[in-house]
């Protein structure tokens, strides 16, 4: 029996393992999917630094950054550019005339090269491990999008480190639709990781409206996907600030969305894969939420116009059969007394 040189054998085995590990790691790194981060920018100079640094600090590095200059009139774009240049990160800036958040996102989507895409509002903040955690879920599960939990914060709030021991739940389209309708889950358009090909092949673009465009987009998306994943941990921070579109929207902007949402409802009704509960209650439930927001944003002279144009009593009547007693009660108030509904929600906390 030939003798074995033990030290040589141990060393050769060690280096072989190290070599294979390096090859495997390099292969995985090479094959890790590119993620496009689309950032629409319009006059957010006081807020954009924190948002852009949250991109720079991502632990996942295989990203492309697409800045969409939506007719910006301050130094927001220049600040973002300098931050990425200083960090040695590649980015592209696309300039267009001011057309609003929705159209700026669409421009970014058209230029995205990544297998996955995430929309980041230019005043919001990503957890430093947001992309890494979401792409890990996306790469290891057969899903079309990944949405994390989010937290609403004021601009000056401190972001505290959070444990990353998150649970992930995979759900099929039907369950996602029902849970989204019942508000058991909240899916934001920004901060969610979408499979780019799903959006492009189905021509899923944001509607050219300035209010509730996110909810319209999410419903359109849910109609064409198969599975989604929810990470039960805060990876996205939605920053509340004065002067935002959400806080400055007026009657005209709100009125323009009702026909758009009726079109979304019609698509649902004509799609056999959509649950009946969604077909029946999507529009009325959405109207109830918009009227709640409208009571906060509008004065008492404008609110009756909203009641009329949104067919409030008709939709409230349908909601009397909604499978949630709280919604039934609110709908009952709206049906019999829109004025009382307005008073109840006028000073109620309003969030996205």
C-alpha cells in the first residue's frame, strides 16, 4: 500500500476547497440579477440626501441607478449626482419636462435593464439591506414581486436599526387580491421589487394622474401576476413632509381618478381569474378610502362635489354587504349622512 504524505494531502485538500469556494462565490456573484432602482426627482433638495445615501449604503451592489429629472427647478439632481459620483457608483440621468411622479416612473421603467426593478421616491429611505433581502427572496422563490413592510416617519425621525430575522410569506394571486381588498396587506408601488419583464410585457405603466396612481398600478399588477412574496419586516421608510403631492392634492386632481378606477374595475370584472369578491367590492371599497382621504384634504364646500361625482351613496349601498363589520358601519354613515361622514374623518389621522 503506497504511503500518503499527510501534510501535503491536508494542504492540497485545503487549497482545493478554498479554490472551489472562490469559483462558486464568483459564479454566484456573476449570476446575481441586476436590479434597476428608478428615482423620479422633482424639487426635493432638502430631503434627497438621506434618500440617495440609503441607495449608496445598500449591501447588495449589483444595481443600476436611473434618476429621472422631472423638470426639476432646484439642485436635487445635482446633489444626487454628486453623491453617486463620490461613491463611485454608475448612474444615468434622464431629463424630461415636468409631467408628474407617474410619468417619471414610466420613463425610468422604459430605460430599465435590470431583471428586477424598484421605484424609490426621492424623499423616502431604503433599509440598507432592503435590496439584498428582497432579491434573496425573489431568487429563491417562484414569485413575480416582493413587497416588504414599511413604516411612515417624519423627515427628522431617527431610523433605528432593526433585526433582520424576518418571516417571508408566499401567496398566490387570488389570496393577494383578497387580502389587499380587505386591507390585510398593504402593497406600496415604491419600495416593492417587481420582475421587470412582467411590467414590460403586460404594458403595466402608471396612470397619468396625480392622486391614487399607486393603488391603480398595484391592482393592474395583481391582475397579471401568479405569486408574490411579503417580507414581514420594515425595509422601506415612507417620509411624510409638508408640500408633498399627497398633502397638496386638491379637488380637480382627486376627481380625475374616478373614471380611471372604473376602468380598472371593468378589467377585473372581465377576467375569470379574479375572485368574485374583488369584482364586486373593489371600486366601492376604493371609493370609501378616497372619500376618507378627501374629507381630510378638502373643505366642506368641495366635499359634496366629491360625493356626487364618486357616486358615493351607490357605492356605500354595495358596501353594506362587505365582509367587514367596520366597513359596513362606515358605509352606513356615508349612505345616510355624507355630512356626518365628513365630520368624523376630517380630523382623523391620514396616511398613505
